């Protein structure tokens, strides 16, 4: 029962397989109880054949509920539980007198219903018990000094309170279990987010320096094993500080995000581009010869958005230098490219001033 209830709480809803197994246990227990009542002293007017038939029927249904649980559906377990109420009433009827032994088994019905079914279903089973039990009590002899109405009224009250309390307990457990699952999912989400933030730039969502260095080391090892070329492209936006000063840091951040998205689209699927800081980026190009790397670098330059430009520096691993030496060589080539670009821009601006018409 406890295992089935734990399964129910894990799913947050009624589990027909678990419910069927629990019903099977109660049916077997009921069969044993009725069988024992036949063997032990019992009312003289009891119909023993009828009670023995119930013993056999309960044993068959209980075994089927346990071993056929994997085929159970909610409507079948509801039917089996309702049939159990009917069998208990038949036990009372065949006893010939109102017997507390048999009627006490209604507690099992209420327990199963409150543990596995909705409150509406619990109410339906409780009403079914009261109707069938009341009819049965009207057909049998009441014990001396008592009446069927008294037994029915007090017994119905006890069952109703038990159903209400058990339903509330199960509802509370389900709610607590749901909160625990929700908190666990939230913790997992936060852990994934923290793990992502630890290895990615929060502005551009590109890999950060930490992740780049890890992948850089891995690609160097793979290039060593397979004797494949490995190129690094250092990238830097031109005059980014002036762009920030002119348009504001918000516009600068937007430029970085747009540039990062454009560069990711310009590279191959196996390439990696990372933001090292500020407007400094680096692309790792595994299994890429120098000529192909130059073509990719040109695509990166053409992809800069908002009419801005960038400078790139390419270095192809010479199979002797370390990762830092290779990256330093790419940075040096990038700065040389930036200086040439800046020099061309200064000359172009000087020519434009020379060609400007004089104002009288």
C-alpha cells in the first residue's frame, strides 16, 4: 500500500496499476477474513455456501487485480472497488444478522477510494456504500438491543469522517510532493543556467574565455593526433570606443550582440567563436587550412552590422608553438591589420579635407 501511495504521489494523479494491486491485496485479505469467519464460530442462521462462494470470488478477483495490474484502467478499478462493496453487503446478508466483522471492511473501500480517487469519486463510492448497506440491513436481523438504522447512521458517519480526513491527507501529500518537484525542477534550471553563465558571455551568449581555452586545448590535442591544420582568427571591432562615446553604451552592446550573431552564422558548424572581453573576439577553426581561414575571415569582416568594420588576424598552428603563442601571434596579426586600416582611414580623411571646397 505504501509503495503504491508513493507512486501515486510521484505522479500527482491516480495510478490504475498501483490501485489495482492495492485492491487485490484487500480482496485477498477480505477472502481470508470471511473464510476465517466460516471456520470459527458464526451465527447459526448464516448461509455458509454463500459465504464460501464469496471467499472464492474475492480470491479470484484479488489475484486477477494483482497479476493483471499492468492492464488495469481507471474505470476497471472503479468497477472492482464498487463490486467489493457489493460483496461486503452479500457477506452481511448471508450472515443473516448485522455483523460488525463484515461491515468493518467498508473502511477498506473508503481507504482505497480516498487514497487513489478524486473527491467526487470518493463521494460516489460513499453514497454507493450507504445505499447498498442500508438496503442489506433492512433485510437482516438486527442484534438484540440495537437497530439497523442505528448501525447504518453511526457507521455511515464514521465512514464519511474517515473518507474526508483521508482525502485531505492525500491532497496535502500530493500538494507537498508537487511543490517538492517544482522546487527540484527550479533548482535544476538554475544549475543549468549557472553552468551556462560560467562558460558563456552574458551579453552575446558566445563562449567566454574559460570555455574557449578548454576547447582550444582540446582542438590542439586533436590536431596533434590527426595531423590536421588548426587556425585561429583574432577579431576586433574598429573604433568601438568612439562608437560607444558617440551612440551610448546601450548602442554599443547592441552592436556587439548583432556582430556576434552575424559571425556565428558566417562560420562553419564545427567552428567556435568566443568573446574574450570588450570588443575582442576570437574564432577557432579546426581542420581548416590557411587559405580557407582567410576566406572565413573575409566573411567575418563583411558580416559586421550597422556599417561598422573590424580587423582580423589569422595564425595557423606551426605544430610546435603552445596555445598561448598561437593566440598571441593571431593578436599581433590583428593589431597590424588594425594599424593599417586606421592609417588608410586617416589618409582618406586627409584627402577629403584637401578636396573640400573653400568657404568664402
